[in-house]
């Protein structure tokens, strides 16, 4: 994906990090007993072979949280079936009619598959959306609530306000006002930041 508001453009564009897997394992071995969990994020973490990575992290005794856009439901299913992840934060980028424009991708149906996998699994998870007032409006968020409910989601729906930091499209804070009072009361919406 190339989400307009992505705050990790260097990772997204290069697909290479600054550290090797061996660096990660050395770091984690020094933190056994000091840290409880590891967060796998990105860019998109599921573009990498995570099964062996998660196995090694689990062998060290850490819990694992996966931050994902849901674009790789097959890998997510494998990680869930092997009980290699303990928590998932699933990004709901946009309603179907705005998805391609905001993400520059066609992964909406993959997102839905991932959502449905999580709904059927015992792994704890949340769904969250980044809100930039020029990209999403009240009707969009209400539509997204409907989609979540239609697909069996009942938990909190987290709305993360866009923060003006370095981002893929050089977006600035919107001058448009988002009227949170007009959101439908369908899911428990929690506003972050």
C-alpha cells in the first residue's frame, strides 16, 4: 500500500530496514525478563516471512502484537492457527468506495477476509482507522461502522487522529472540521490522540 498519510515513507518506499533479523534477535535476547512483548509493524509487516520470525520471538518468551492493514489474510491465518500472535491491530483504511484512492491499492477484499478471520479466532484484536479530515468524513466513518457490524465486529472502533509528521504525501493538518457528534452510535468509538 501507499497510504497517503503513511508516517513511515522511508520504510514503505525502500522495503528495507536499518537492522537485520540477527540484530533483532540479539536485542531481544538482552531484553528477556525486561520486556513482555514485541510489536511487528511497518510499512506492512506481513510482506515478510513472519512464521519463522514469530517462532523465534515466542521461543524467547515474548508475546507478539501484529499491526497490519490486513492485506495478507493467508499469512494472518497461518499465524493465528499456529498461535504465534497474541494481539492484532487491524487498520481499516477507508470504505470500499475510497479505498483505492487513499491506499493506492486494491486490498479491500483482503482486509475483509482478515477481519472475518479475526472475528472467528480467539486472538484479541482491535480495528482502527486513521482520520484525516480531508480524506474521510462522518458518512465514511458511519459506513465503516456498518461494514464492521455486517462482518460481525462488536468491539471498540478506534479512531486515530492524523498527526502532522513526515508522511508519504506531505499531507498537512486539515482545516476541515470533523463533527464527532454526528457519528452514528453503532459501535463504541474511541478517539485516540
